[in-house]
């Protein structure tokens, strides 16, 4: 993906675009990610918020991440679609939710976090890096995704 990339919420009230290519994605299997995605895991792409051109105004609520730090969860007030997470308000570095992209068909995770909490029946590619929990410095790990493949 190396042209303009677009995404947004289910109802269309919030749209975003950014210039590609996208950084590598990762999957998280922790309980919080399963809950927020209402699925077996969540896929995210780390990037800088200033790469996004956003139309509409998402709202946020704050939770506490496993690290103990605040995690700000941005979503559409109309339809509830989760769009991205950030450690700050206003957001700077974010983890964009892959499911909010208009076309995520070519995106495969380049790493897996919290596989100790993985949903039964989900099979993972053993060639992809996996952690029972998460790396000590998850931000550094995200920045290095895809460099060893």
C-alpha cells in the first residue's frame, strides 16, 4: 500500500486518510483488545497522529493499560467504531485499528502480543514473532516490526 490510504467509522461520520506505505501491523490477544474489538484479537498499526487527515471529531474515553499508563481510546460517538488509541491527549503516537481501514485485505500481522490469552482454536504462523505477554519496551518493539522478516 503506497498511495493514499483511507478509513473511518461504520456510519461515515469520521473519515481519515494518510499517505502510504503503512508500517507493519501487529495483533494483540489480551483480554482488553478482545473486548474492544468484540473478536478474538485486535490488529493495530503504530504511527504518528500527524500523518492522519481527519474529518469529523472522534470522542475518547480513558482506560489503564497493562503498563499502568493511561490509554485514550478514540471512537465515533454515533456508531461506536474504535479508530485508534493513544497515550496522550491530544494524540501524538497512535495505534490505528486495522479494521477501520477501507481496505485491509493486504495487511497481515508481523507480530503477536499476549498469546497466553489467545482465543481457543486460533492458529498462529510460528514464523511470526510471538510473546506470551509483551516485550519490556513495547513501543520500541512496534518500531522494529517487520525488520527481522
